[in-house]
């Protein structure tokens, strides 16, 4: 058995059975091992940023890591932006990065790079294999590291000779430590705080915004009068009828400060202290009122649902009914607007859908208009690196066959990773992509105003995606995905209905 074969067998034994890949020469023995060893689903992507974004979306929905297969340092570098997003989402991913053979590396051949250095900025665990006999153990350690709460990226660099040499040894799966528990004293302190009845906000993140955590937080809020809110960017939120309606901390600083005003206490539950996405002249960096006291119920690496359950019990908080928003009605007339688009989506989406949201600016203010949708999961691009939405949707669809994935995607962002459409077509994935086609980098126009700039023609031209216009139906067709353009609400509603009724991927260019 060579090192590559021990690697594949160890990954499978550790529960990693999906690999998103863009392999090169150094990884050919890993690729060959996949032919000889059944059980690993390999999904080809045409760009490494798609590979890493797919692994992010997959793990967010599957709840366990996928592997990536990347070619040397430059291949890893191509995937770093979406690994940055995945790190911010606390997503477990196991990167396998090929490298020069150990005896060839000193020759400084063209693809030689500081692969470990590239990896460290996004990884919680990095190791370079040194011998075929150790590859299996290294792989087991990588999987274990990726699953340490709340989840992190583990990168194993695989020199070519450690893959092709004989002497590989399959390693057993290593135990994963459970997430930390909140101390009883902390629970008692937060309970005393809540009983005082002072204006308090529970800011939720991580597993606290999954269905179980939200229901527990709702019990606490109903019993104490505390407010609930989600942090600004979240890996996955449970939403829709029958679930707790949750606002997020707004992106614009002024709106965020207003939303958080009046609170005397901020209690973090799997969330981080809210700060501005950027600094702006004359505006605060911290978004909560300066006089508000900050308390921590559960850190991101701790078991937030367990902490919420224990706090509810400490308070004697009974189960509380959840008031659902009424079912939405599709908008089939009038102008296209963010509100009309959101309400139509909420009315027509199938139950148990998954939203991958990279609409950036256009739908930012219409989150509340989807509360009347059927139960669904909502994923965001958590790190601010552009190009996460299409790969997120693709990976989620691989993880959840039978669930419709809906990708809300800005046209500028989509151009970073439109190769994901090809993977959707190749894998026949049930993804509906809605391109918000405003033919501009609209978010940057807002940022110009936010920093007080007075742009001229040169600046405005750098934010203009027309001249020539992007033709999304043709771009999608070139990747093997059926597509159509919508310029009215009636056409948009019809195309959504059509895409949900059929299998496979479909793209709608919504001209706004």
C-alpha cells in the first residue's frame, strides 16, 4: 500500500467521503488511489476557489467535513478567499495539498512555494507529511483537528513521494473532544441578570441560530422580556414559518447602532461582540452602546444549545408558542423591487429549501420579507470575500440531495466563481441561481458615500459592469446550465416556479 492509498482509506474511515477537487501532477497518485478504493465521491471543479467554497457549503449543511484536493501552493492560493470565508464560518474542512517531492523541493522548481505559509492564514492546523508510513496518521489528525469545536480548517501538505512510496499505514479515526460546557456559575450569573428586567439583548451565533437553539432562546426571551438578535454574518440560520423570526445586526453602521440602541446589557451566545465591517470617519467601531455591559453566556467553541437549555431551566422558562408570519403571496405585477423579489421568493420556494445568499447589497434590507416562507436554512458568505455564493450553493446541493438550493447572487460577485455552474451541470444538482443583475458594483457606490468621497468618472467607471453588458443566459448555457432572463415580476415568478418543478440546475437573470 502506498501513502496515497493509506490517505484515502483513512479519510473514509474517519467519515470523510466527499472530495472537491482540482488536481494536478503532484496529486496523481491520490487520483489513482480513488480508482482502486471505492467510497469517495469526487466532485471536479474548474477553479480552486470553487473547490474550497463547495467544501464550505457542503460542511455547513452536512455537519461534517469534506476534503479538498488542491495542486501545490498556487492551487491553494487560488482557493484562499473562500477558505477565508469558511474560517469565519467555523467550517470543518480537510485540505489535501500536493507538493514537490521531498528530494525535489531543494531544486526550487517553478511550482515550489511556501505552501504551509499560504495555509496558515486560514487554517487552525497545518502539517506537511514526511514519509509514506505517516500519511495515514497525519490524515486522521487532520480530520480530528477540523472537527474541534466550533470547527476549523485543517491543511495537510502531501509531497509527491510520500504519496507514491510504499509503506502506507491506514490509521484509525481519532476521538473528537466534545464542545466545552458553560460553567454553572456563569448560568447563575446570567439568570440573575435576566431576572432584573433591565434592557437586555441576547446576541446569537453559531449553533444558537439553528432550530433547536432558537427555540430555547425564544423560551428565555418570552420568560424574561429580553430581545433576541443574530450576529451580522452567520454560517446557517433556521428560518421560516414555525421558527423564531430573528433579525440580524444590520451591515450599515448607522442602522446597526440604531438597532442596538437602548440596551443596558449585551449577552453573547456563540456570537462575537458586534463591530463595524469597516472603519468609517467619525463613526464608532463597536456597534453596541458604549455604556452597555457585555456578558458571555457561551463562547463560539462552547455548546451554545446546551447552555441555552440549562439557562432556560435555571430560569424556569416554560415552552413558549412561536408566532409565525403569515404565508407570503407572490408579487406578479408592478416594478421589480427588493421587497417584491423577497416576497415572491418566500411564497414560491419549496419546503426545506436552502438559501445561499450573496446578493450583497440589493436584498440586504429585505431579509424580513422572507419570514413567511416555508421552513428553510439560510447561509451567508461570512468573511466578506467575494465569490462565495455559487460554490456555497453547489456544495450544499451535494450535501443535501432532494433539497432545492436557491442561490441569491449579485452579478459582480458571480463573475468570481461562475465556473461553479459547470459543476452544477456535471453533477445534475438542484440549484436555482438568481442573478441580481444591476450591472454595477452597487455595494461600492454605497461605500463611496459612506466614506464621504465625491467620485468622478474614473471612479464610477470602476464600479460599472456595463459596456459591455454581461449576458447571463449565454454564460450559463456555455457551462451547460439552462437559463432565462426576467425583466418583470410576472416573468420572475414564472421562472422560479418552473425551476422548482424540474430537476437539475437553472439560472434566472433578474434585471433590476
